[in-house]
């Protein structure tokens, strides 16, 4: 199994999804993890770690370069 690395944590799934789209447009597979099915319920889930954006280990540098240019 290939290793996924968290490259950024967001406060909302919408923000993470926008960056995911930018990465995927550049040919980098990305995964958004930790979002809520209903975004406004995040208020009721204290202690959650935010919404994580993950990429394959070999794409980390390329993904971070894309994020820096957003």
C-alpha cells in the first residue's frame, strides 16, 4: 500500500476540496479526509482535527509547490 501524507489541514471541507481540485488539475492525486457530511455539524464535534488533505508520499514536494502558488 502506498503511503499518504497530510500536507495541509483546513477548517472546512470546502477549502480542502478547492485545493484538492487544484492539485488534481496538476496531475496529483489528493484525498480529503475528516470532513462532515453536513458542514454545520462541525460546531458539535469538539476536538476534531480539522479536514486533512493528503497526497502520496512521492508527490509531497510537487503538491506543496502547487499550494504555495495558490
